């Protein structure tokens, strides 16, 4: 049996009693996949992630609602996501023949800045940084390396309510955005040519996977989006995964995944936003780590003040968090994506000024 706790577009969070457990647990249902759900319903839930103690969300997932026929079948959209699984869903993608967006999703990004985000928790600071620096339209392209349903993200819903994010494109096997795309390439094009993004943010949804190895991490794979941006005529911007609050040595100062992404994955020139850090010792350590990688030989490192992004988040009532830490615990971690958002918006503003001249 269950009670409804909160609702947001595409998702309902629930309190459920699992078998004979004495205390209720939290679960999430996607009505677009399982049909409507209401207080008192009996549901079948997948409890694997909670049983394994995995961090993101701490939720069970509703597989079916007893007595429900599920959501009504929609004949529109012939591309499947979650394909060849019992939960596969058909969607209308921007590339679909005869669809309203096929001719509008052009072949280039027209120089639009594309900010790669190593972690989903960086989305808020990056979006706020871009808005604080004047970006009028901020679109997020959600890639498929982590969570696949867009409605899982509470952060996306909060940013949209706070007028800090203007749209979402779900690419690859990710689904549930304003627009659907078959690939990251076409997702970026849809963000620019259909949703008219000034600044494009790109990265995985919540719940990335890391293994402590060089290549076994989803953020390293999502870094390929920087190459896609360059190929399509955009300007890649990297948000550093940097900070001093992570207990794991491989992620302290400058994450080894960021080093791999920028030295071995990014094959195009990238603007790397380096946050202004007030603590002089930490600032020195970060710059020493960056120079030790030789990044300046291939990319442009730009020191940027990300504080306006964090200030705007606070003003809009959003408290960024990553792995239990907030800006008060590890300022550099959150200043880094905010700086990337600020830098991207300044690039847009410089373009406008140049065109006006």
C-alpha cells in the first residue's frame, strides 16, 4: 500500500510498505510508463538499488500498479527507448521522418557554447552562472550514461520552476525531455536549432557510475560531447570536477576523470573554466594540478568568477548538493560549474557585441 508524497511532471514520489517491513520506504513511479498511481494502490516495486545501498535517490522503482492497464498506448513516435526491454517506450524524436522538427534541426551549432558537465549535480550552478551572466535561453541535453528517465531529476524540476533552465533534450536512451533525440549530436542540434539555446549544457542525468579506474566511468564517456560540439561548429566549454572536500584522493584538487577527459578524450580545443577560489592555498594547488597535466598546450584555460551563479541559486531558493556536500563544505566544487556557465554566457554576449559593431 502506498501514500503520495510529492509530484512533478512525469514522476510521483511515494511512501510504500514493502512486504512485511515495519517502516515505509520511498519509491518513485513514472505514470507515463506504469499508468496513474494513487494513495491506497498496491504496486510491484524494484528494490535492487536500495538493497545494494546505492546512493542516488535511495528509492524503489514502481514496475506496475495492481489492476491498472498501464498508460494508454500512443501511436505517435516510432523510435523506441529502453528498447528490447519489457519497459520499452515509443517516442517521437526530432530526426523522425515527417515530424515537425526534422527540417528545423539543422546541421550546425552556429558557434553556440556547449558546457560539458562531469556530474549532474553541477547542472544547477552551471545554469545559474549562465543566467547570472545574461544568457536568455539555457537548454540542457541529458545524455544516457546515468539515469535514463529525465523526471527522476528533482534538480531539473527545481531549476525550471526557478526560471534557471528553459528546456531539456533527452538523447540516446535517455527519455522524458521536452524533445527526444537519437544521439548526442542531434540532441545538441535540437537544443540550438529548435529550442534556440544561447547556452547549451550537456551531461549525464543523476546517478553516474565510477569504478576507480581510468576508463570505467560514465563522465569520461559523456566527455565525448565536447568532440560532438566541436564537430558541429559549437564551442566546447569544460566544467572542471575540482574540489577539496572529497575523501577520495583521486577526486581531490582535480579529479583524475577530468584529467582523462581533457587530455585523452577531448580531441578539439576546449575553453576550460577555472574557478576563482578565495582561499589562496587552494587556488595555488588547483593551478599547479592543471599545469602539471599540460592542458595549456591544447586548451584555453580561463579563470572565471563563479560566485554570481551560486548567489543566484541562493536567491532562487535552490541549495546545490553533491554526495552530501554543499557550497559551504566545498566551495571550489560548486564554483567550477558556475564559472563554466558564466564563461559560456560571456562568450554569447561577446558575439552579440561583435555583431552589433
